[in-house]
C-alpha cells in the first residue's frame, strides 16, 4: 500500500507502507530522537528513492547550494509526524 505524505512545509512524497516495517529504519528514528544528526543519513537512504532524495534535498537547498542538516531534520520530523494521518487515508 502506498502512503502519501504532505508535510507542513509543503514537501510531498509517497512511501510503501511496508518500508516502515524495518528495524534499521526504526533505530535511525530513535537515534534522531536522541539528537544524533548522522542518523538522518541511513533514514534518508533507506526510505527515499534516489529521485525523491534529490527532491527532498532540493526542497531545502540554500542559494549557495548547501543542504542544511537542520532543515532536512525538520522535514523528516514533519514526515514522521504526518505518517499516522496519512496511513488513515
């Protein structure tokens, strides 16, 4: 089943519901909750297809080309927050 998520910041993405049935992904979420910025990397790699990862990065990219970690973290937090509602639809 496909789950469509729209974040508060306007980023939209689709996920296979089954993608969240993954202990490594859950561990990455736990590590992010514990303030480990590097946990974003396995989360993004496991959850996003390359083209969606690019869209995610481009959605927060600064004019100088940087992709700020804190902005990625904010969007990932919004995705996690939006998932329960998205799964109801």
